[in-house]
């Protein structure tokens, strides 16, 4: 079966999954084309930090929808590349506080520029009214299924 075919032509779940995979793959390719060595999962961690400045590993895990072990591996990879640093939280010694390094801060603008262009490319050719309806329907689906997307999603 072709990747763009669904077992059921009108399967909303299948089509949203395929479009999400296509969008992720497109963004990954665009990041690579612009010399930004970052996976989509690492990108999500960085978005949290660019928005918050610093965060606990648990907060990051909650935001990206991954378990704490997976996030620990993502953070270790970003830390190894000197984009972030971890320190024990002064207020709660059981928590690690993750913060951006100057290199991580400097990566925000070029990365977000790539995201903005990729988003434009993904939306190009879609009638704005239809796009608004699609977004509203998908948000309603999330609410119906008891999942609230983060504002940046």
C-alpha cells in the first residue's frame, strides 16, 4: 500500500496521522537543509526552553508528550552539543532545572525562521477558510478525546 493511501478513504485518524508524519518529515528535511542538526523531538524540547527560559525535566516531558526517560536522553544529546545545561533545582533538590546556553539561545531565530517557512509551505494552496475549519475541527477532536494541545502546537 502506498504511504499516501489509507485503508479507509474517509478515515480521519489515518489521514491526520499521515499528514502529521509528512509535516514532521518535511520540517526535518528543512532543518537539515539549513544546517540545523536537530531532530523534531529535540526541537520540541528547545521550543519549551525558548518559551520558558528554563524548565524542569518533568515539565518538558509533559509538554512534549514523552516519558521522563526519553526526555532525559533528548536532554543529554542537547547538553552534549552545548545547547542546554542541567543543574539541580535550588528549590527542589530532586529536580533538574534545564536552561539554555548562549549557543542554544542563538539557535532560536534561525530554527524558528525555518519553522515559519515550513508552516507557510505546508499551508500554501489551502484556502484560508478551509484551513481555519480544519484547525477548529482538529482542536474539537482533541477536546472530545480529552487531549488539550499546547498553544504552540
